């Protein structure tokens, strides 16, 4: 059935001047890291609902991540959060991942769940607490070495709730000091990604509140420091794809945390609220991938794509499958942009034609393309249905309730 659909699709795309072989190659190379915490129980400040079958330990989180990869072919790495994923033997964790065809991706230090960090971690006015936070950052580098990860992914909850509560400039210096210590500890093939968010849990000021602050830190630190864009971490109306383009051009875009937002840092399934934004982010990335400057092209090719979501009411594994498929879909659509057409329209200053060239790709139905790619990759054409039919959910039900949560 889909052979016929694909033949028609192929004809349509040829007519639009799209090289489908190249599109397929790019789709097969897409990698999206899933977060270990996305498989555990999570909730809001009102309630954490416990679900049946949630992993009880980091090993079982990796098992679930492996299941997502098996069915989608998209997720060969899983990010870990320390101490949520603290184990006695990290070699063993690495081996457990490898045995299932996975690797450990970004190592995320946790500097927000310790009582000591009530008034800040690396920005705390008590030197011993700042030191404790720095030690944790350094510990994460050691863990990264053992698990074979080359990425330290940083998000700081540090901030204040009221004007006058803290000295913002002093804390800015402290945060740079801590990051510099971490930077020094990185091995040559490691990089650190600096995430920003404008509020929550702090409600007056957050020490790294926006991309400009993260960029400033990354610039001061050096090449191995880059900015991480969490799609949910912006004020309503922010043009996220513009930030993406700017950071790409500065060779400072290192990674993404994908998720959807409606109001704040909602951490909903990526691509469910504003799929066009996700598409436009990929448009900027693919455009930078054709830049005349090889360093910009390299930056675009080395972006770490990661999911960062909390599945509070959704069954975890299907929610993750939905997420990565949504990313794949918007990426596929962006690959169907005829960039020559866009450029020519830009040169003519033809506003409507330029906008049309971009939007037209978004309006393509990529179902036949994704079916063909999945077939060629040897994964189910419908990964979600394949999961529902797999019996995996029934199998993990024996884990019971009360698994890992944050
Ligand atoms: C928090 O809002 C950030 O998105 C971080 O990336 C955080 O570390 C992650 O969501 C796990 O809690
Ligand atoms: Zn994030
Ligand atoms: Zn967030
Ligand atoms: Zn988020």
C-alpha cells in the first residue's frame, strides 16, 4: 500500500526539485537522546502520580530507553542525571547500556535537590556550599569519563525570589568561577552545554536567565562551552528560531532540550503545541548546514538533540516514542524545503514567495517518506503500534508502582 503512496510522493518531491536520496540519508542519521528522568514518575508541585511499570533504578531506565531505540532507530543514547542515576558501579551502567546497543549521553549534574542549595548552589553566599556544588560538577566529569560520555549538560536553578535578596553581580562572578573550574576539568573531547531559563524555581531573578547570559559564559570559557536551548525556557512570543540562528552563526549552539510549552516550562511532548516552531528551528539548522563558513556547518552538524520532558499523566514509553517521532516528522518536513527557491526569493526581496517556499515544505505529508525510511532502517513502520503490540508494557507491569521519581 505505502509503495504506491511513496511513488506518488517521490514524483511530487522530484517536481519540487528535492533530492530524496539525500533527504533519506539525513533522516537515517538523525539521533535524539532521551532522558533517563523521562521514564520515571514526575509531576507538578501539586502531585506526583505513581504509574505502574516505572523503572525502579537506573538500569531499568536504560532498558526502557533501549525499547524506544529498538522501535524507532532514533535514540541510541540516554542522558543521565546525577544523583538521580547514582550507582555504585558506573562501568556496569555503561556495560548495561552497551549490551542493548545504547550509549550513555549527556551527564547532568543536579544542583537543585539538596537542602544546602536552598539559597543557591554555585552562587550560594556560603563558600563551603559553593565548593560542594563545584565538587559535584567535578564528580560528574569523572562519571562522564567512566561511562564514556563527552557531554556535561548544565542547568542551574540558582536565583532569588525578591528584589534585594541577593547581590546579582556577585553571583554572576561566582557562577563564572564555578564554570571555569569545571571547564578546566574537561578532557579535550568533552564539551559543556549551558542551559538557561528565565524563571522557576526562582521567581524574581534567575542567575542564567536567557541565552545572552549563557552565551556570555560560554564565550568567556572557551570553545568547549556552548549554549543549550531548551525550547520551553522562553517568555511567550520569543522567536526561538532566531536565537538558534544567532547561536549557530557564533558557533555557540551546542544542543537542545526538546519539549513543548503553552504557558511556562510545561515540559509537554515536543511537537504537540507548536509544531511549526520546531520545523522552523530545523529550517535554521539546515540553512546553517549549508553555510559558506565550514565552522558554522560543523556547529550545525554537531548539535546534541535531546528530549527533556516530564510525562506526568502520560504512559512514559509511548510518550517518549511520540516525542521522538514528532521530532523526526518536523525534521523530515524541514528537509523538504527547497533552499534555492528560498534564496532566490530572498534575493528578489519577494516576501510572499520566500514565506511560501518555507511553509510549503511544512505542509507536505511525510508519512510515505517516513514509512520508506523506517523500512530501510529495519524498524517498524508504525513504532507506536509496534510498541502497543510488543507486550513490553505488560512485561514491565511486574515492576509494580512506586518506581523512580524526581
Ligand atoms: C529545568 O527546567 C531544565 O529544563 C533542566 O534541563 C533540568 O535539569 C531537567 O529538566 C531535569 O530536571
Ligand atoms: Zn532542560
Ligand atoms: Zn526545563
Ligand atoms: Zn522544559
